[in-house]
C-alpha cells in the first residue's frame, strides 16, 4: 500500500454570547492522539517512508495571550508534545496540498463538521488540478478515521486505566461526601454543589456529564438534571455523577436515604438492585458480552421482583420478555408478549445495563460486530448500572414501593482474571451506605 495521511481537527471554541465562550473541552480523538490542549489545531499523521506527526497550532501572540491565555505555539508543539513538524495555523492552506500530494489513502472523519469537509475537499482538488499536468497524484481512497481511532480507544492502555482509576476514586469520595452532607430540607442543588466541590477540589477539571441529584420520585425520570427540589425526610435520593480526570470520565450512581436510614421497603428494593448489579459485575469477564451482563442482571431482577409482588407469574418469562424489549424496541416483532394490561419487568427497568466508558462518558467503539454482540476483552471498560423505577402512579405495584427510583452504577475494567471495579471504594451495601450517611465510612 502507498503512503497514507490521517487528519484530525481539535475541538473549536464555541461562543456562548458575544465574546464569552462555553468551557472548552478538547475533542476526544484529538486528545487521544496528541494530548495537545488548545482549540484551533490540526493533527496530521503521515505514514510514508517515515512516520511523522505534524501539528498546526495557533501562533504565539503576546498581545492576544494577555487576554485569552498562554499558547504553546508551533515551538511548544514540537518541544513539549513531540510533533516532528509544526506550523502556525495560517499556513494550513499552503502546506496541506503539499502533504496530500502523492498520497494514496486519506483518513478523515468526513461528515462531522461541514467546514472541515469543505476545506479538505478543497486541498484534494488543488492536488488534482496539479495532477492533470502529470506532476503529482491526489489521494484516491478516503477512509473513515473515526472508526479506526475508536477501535483503538475501546481497549485501554495502562496509562489510561490509571487516569480512569483516579477519576473513579475522586468521584467515589465525592459521592460519600454527598451522603454525609445530605439532610432533609436541603435542595438537590445543595447536594450537587457539595459533590462537585469535592471533585474539583481534588484535582478534577470538570464533571464528565451533567450531575443528576433526584430526590423521591424525581428518580423515576432517568435523566433528571433540574436538581431544583427540596429533599424530604423518608425519601431516597439518587445521584448519578462522575468527574473527568485528565479528560478521562468516571460514571457512578448511588441511591441513599435522605435521612440516613433505609425503611424496610426501601431496603428490600435496594438489595434487589444491588444483588442484580453484583451478578452483572461478576459476568463482566473476557469472553462474555454486554448482552450476557445485561441478561445476568435481568434474571436477578425478574426473580426478586416476583418475590416482592411487583411482578406476577414466571420470572423466567419476565426475563425473556424484558431482554426482548432491550434487543428489539418494536413490540410487534417480539415472539413472546405480555397479556393485555399485564405489567412486565421493562416497565420498571427500561434501560440497558452497560455502556463503554473512557474519554467520553458514553464512550466510542462498536457494541456489535456483524450483528452479534462483541466479545469482552481485557482493557475494555464498561458500566454496570441496573435500576428499578416504580412511578408514583404504577397501580399494579404494592403501595410501599410507589415513587421509588433506585440505580446503582459502577465502572468495571475487564481483565484476564476477576473484573476490576474502578469505583470499588464507594460505599454500596446497605450497611456501608448508612455508615457513610453518618460520616463513618
Ligand atoms: Mn452510566
């Protein structure tokens, strides 16, 4: 195969209004390949006789830097980030056609940002025009660079796992601080602030996603981020929150009593979700799949919800129907269905058990290969996050469980041996959680 070039743009700064911007977060693929933290940069990987990294960056500009912060400039790109060559951004249009000359394959994630699509097409056309005079040839094969990098990102290296462990440890501490701080009468926002304060003061730059603090039946709204209600004595509160450390995400959910002690009913339902989560984590081993993790979870939930009177009939049948509901959203296509008016497990557990975790909270990488769920390998990180959500108006449910939403979530690293729970240090059993609420865990 002939020479190849891959092109990866950094994230842009996005304007909030006038000259203020939203907090900048580097593009994950760009960060993965370069570590370069500035906007308005472009990485070019060249594979011909040599293998080179070329970075285009904003030029040094002392006047501008006084306003918007220091820049590394092309010199810093070479000296600190190991670029073999570096140019100021304003030389892009003159340098890139030269780099793309006599290249066979061009790797680029077309379709993500129109401005880059057009600019790159422009460079290719310039090479083509020159090529008509016979001197050079333009790339003839365009390959989706995103797929290539995403398949690399799904298997984490040791340095990445270290960062993910740190992110998880910081978030675990923050969850326990929230348990300790929480008292009836506080607002969900009060608890959110304490949790995020803890993360940021321990070295995280930002949260990895919007923090969910959901008191009482707000927990039945899966992505509740209003966080504006008051927490009531006797209610549970569900927190789904995780920080980012060095651009790597963590993702933890815990559910605990506002007043620090589970009621009998809360405890029963909590232990169902906990046992299901533990069964899921045990399944997260090499050779298994995200579907088999989900299946372990669903079987425990079905069995135990029949025991509590939230479901009726054969648990095995409920598990089968629930698994169908997550595989095939179209109910008409199921080969087994609920009776008219019958309540199924998917009415209480309507989401999947796992997603990949890495630089992004819902990380990249294929879930299936050729239609089949992909096999778990050492180095992959996935969440295991079962939940049970009993809406306040769930008429078929026993009174005592109505309005309860419980989710328990940890991230798990698949290894050659036992799964490693990255957020292991976070209180989770009933006893641990009640102790953490008293500040004694
Ligand atoms: Mn999650």
